[in-house]
């Protein structure tokens, strides 16, 4: 591709704060994600683009390296730099981006094991909508704009945390349109191009995409967060993001001692620590969920949501933080969104006092489906390593050979979508892993495993590992 053409498309890529390489990477990232640079498209050589942009070659190299680590571009000796992916369409008309396919172009013949969320509203939710109707009908002199959330729901969420032993007032709560918006608001509030973010490797890919959208630089830590204190001192990150309970994708649970150490270290170092608790209440029968990180330090920022625990279509989440942080986030939200769906918030307020009962009722079914999926995998794919988990929604599977990205493409040709591990790992690892969820009914899970087994029977790894595309994942 002509470097002048790329330069024109980039526009004012250098406008902003942060290192030039991070700003350049952000400009190219947007062109790739918006489809301006299509899969397989060549990018200019380092020197040519540096000359066209009047920057040092090291700036372009660093930007390309960052995009390569994210899986957005491929760099190969002798064949140059290209946008990741292939311009060809396979015989089934699919792409190699299962999460985009699942959410944007759903196909009835594809079983999605990639996007994990309950697929039907429970009776308790419809009852909560019915219970809130009198209050909604009686509403007067209220235009319904609440950037921080409706007071009734803010009080209910605060009471929910007090019930878990974490002192909380309504002023500590910001209601959001799900956990993903919560992450987006926090990224806007805390990150500038080139800022460092500490994340687990692997972790929730929706968080990785949100941080990359702000042109942040990601540093990965293994699940269990070994080396957190050393990484904080070395990188001085702007924020740290963790999932200590039923970690997505591994399902691991951080011990109480490790939680205390993590929260106290972040507080002592002055690092905002984001505790993603979206999956925290999804334990199997008998599992005792440890306290949230906010129980050990009042500087922790907690994210919660009902979309994973109740229903994917219930787009109600929240942020729990110190009152000044909540005020700042509410001002940011007011610019982009004057407030969420008011009937959904009123229904959520009705539902929250009964959430524990709902989850206890559903836990045996989730455990049964988890066990069924593992049994089917052991029967049809005995060489796959699929460790059990104590809750959550997903299994983190290690393949005996090959790479997750190329096998995900093979699986999609057999009408099953899964997530490649490399798309969930900012460190560039997890190539041999895939993530699948166990929320489908047993008969659907059995069919999905049959299709995966057939895909595996015909799978032939490429000579070079495939690159997982950026994943819009849940």
C-alpha cells in the first residue's frame, strides 16, 4: 500500500497526549477496526511510512510491534506487514471472527460457544418488571434522565454490597448499561495514549479492546497475579484490572489472603485497582464466594452487572467506588449518555433483593451443564485438557497441538464458534488454548462437541500459528 494513502487516511493521528508510537498505533487500529484497512491488506514498509509521516523509523516499528502483539497485523520476513486475517471467504461464507459473527451476523446453523450469557429471562425478571409497573405509572414531573442511575437502583445496589459486608452508600454507586459500559467509562476517565495497564494474561477480551481503544499499553500478569507488586513498581501503571472470582477465561478464584495482599498493594502504591465482579456470584452449589476486593481497601473500583447472572438482554450494571470517583464518572457519562433504560433499572431494583435466591436455584443447572460438557469432551476429545471450574460460565481448554486461532476457523467451518486463546492474552501467549462456554442445554452441548470432534479429526495445523482477530467477546 502506498504510504501516502495510509498517511491521508490517518488524518490527525498525532493529535492527543502520549508517545507518538502509541498515537500512531491508535490511528492504524481505528482504520483496521473500521474496515478502512481490510484483512490481508499490505501496510507500508517501516522506512517508507516513517518518511511519509516525518517521524523516526523506531516510532513506526514500535507502533507495528504493538499492533502485532494485539493480533491486528502480521509481520513476516520477506512478505512485509499486512492486516491480520484473510481476504478470502471460506465455502460456508464465514469469517474468522466468531464474536463479531455471533453478535453482528448471527447464523441459526452455528452453535455459539463463544459469547457467554444466559439466553432467556428467568421468571423472577418478568415478575420484577410487573412489580415495578405501578411505580412507573405513578411517575410525574420526572423526565427520566439520571446519568448516575435512578436513586431507587443506586440504593438497592448499595444495600446489596452492605449485605456482603462492604459498607456502601448510594453516592458510591454509578449505574451503567452493563459491565462493558462500566469499563468504557473507567478507561475514558483514567487512560491517555501510552498509559500502561496491568491485566491478567489471559483475561476478558472486551476489557483488552476497551483499553486498546484508548491507545493504552498492556502488560500481562499470569492468573494468580504473581509478581503484581514488582510489576506496579516497574511499570507505574495508570490502572490495574483483575477478575479475582471465576476469572474469565480460566475460572480460577483468588484466595482471601491473595485478595488482601493485592488490594493493599494497589492502595499503598496509589494505583486504581478495578475488580471485575460480573461473574462473582455464579458459584456452583456449596461454593463460598470470597469477599470482593473492596472489603480490603476502600480505594478499589468494583464493576458489577446483571447481564451474566440474570439475562444477557438485561443491560444493567454498575460501578462501586469512592464518591468523588462516581461524580467524575457521572459527568463523563452525561456527555455520552444521559442515562440508562429507566424501566430496566426499576425492575433491577425489584430483583436485587431476590438475586441470591435466583442464583441458588440456577446453580445446580449450571453445574450439571458444566459436568455434561466436560464428560462429552472426555468421550469425544480425550486428548484435550479441560480442567473443571467451581463456577462461572466457561472452560479454558488446552489443545494437544496446533493453535487455537487456526482451529477456531476450522470449528467455524463445522458450524461451531469458539474463542481462540491468543485473542484473550495481551502477552502474546495462550496460542494453544481456546475458550468455550457451557450455558447451552445438554443436547446442544453434545451436538457442539460432535462438531468440534469432526473439526478436530480433519484439522491440520498451519506451518505458522494463525493470528486470532480482535474479539468482541463476553
